[in-house]
């Protein structure tokens, strides 16, 4: 195992936890949206759901990728996949998995920050017919996405060090085997 692997392990585990929390927030919103909002809370009001704009319905739908809550579902999936890559890469000293973890976190820094700002803005926007608890779910997602942004910044630094340490370990192993091979090749027979 590499020296900076402890940092990568910690960050990977924390990102896995953040991904699971985002998944929990998404599933809570989905349950609320389908049970209370579509099923009972909105029935009997003056607003006719069938006549509402289709884009408006898609925006609040938890299954639409373009909706804030729908995007958090897909973000949690990617987050968990690459967190497992980071964990496996450090445990097995696999440079390719750590590179994948590094690349994901480099992109995640930009995506998470932009998405955090977007969710903060969306939480402050209220429109006619908006689900009552949408802002609370958006604020909870924004908090975990900001935490994930901070983890991505730290993960990038640790992953770069871990890759350098794996390269050095591979060079040392190669040099050791080269010296061993040379020693065995030129050792005289004492027979």
C-alpha cells in the first residue's frame, strides 16, 4: 500500500458516504413527490395539473435528468462508482484505478461547484405550483454537493501523490528484479 493511500482511502470512503446521502435525499424527494404532491397535496386546488406547461412538470420531476433532484441521482451514482475505484486502486496499488479516481475528481471539482451554485439559486426561486418541500430537498442536496466539492479538491491532491508513489514503487521493484537477475546470471557455478 502507498503512503498517501490513507488519505485517498479516507476521501474515497467519505465520497461514498456523500453519494449514499445524496441517494437518500433523492429517494426521499421522489417518495414525497409521488405520494404527497402528485397524490394528495395538490388535488382539489384551483390549478389544473394537466394544463400546466410540460417543461414545468419535467423540472420538478425527480426522474428527469435536467431537474435539480434528478441530476443529483445520477451524480450520486457516478460519485459512488469512482469512490469504489479509489478504494480499490489504493488497496490493490492499481495505478489505472487511481488515475480514474483522479480524473473524476478533477472534473467533479468543476461540476460540483457549478451544481452547488445552481442548487442554491434554485432553492431561492419560487414558482406557481412548486412542490412545498422542493426547496428543503434542494438545500440538503446543495450542502452535500458542496461537501463533495471540498472532498474532490483534497482527493485530487492525494491522488497525484499516490500515483507518484506507485510509480516509484514500480521503479524500485523493477530495479530490484534487474539486480537480482544480473546477480543470478553472473553467479559462478561452484560444482
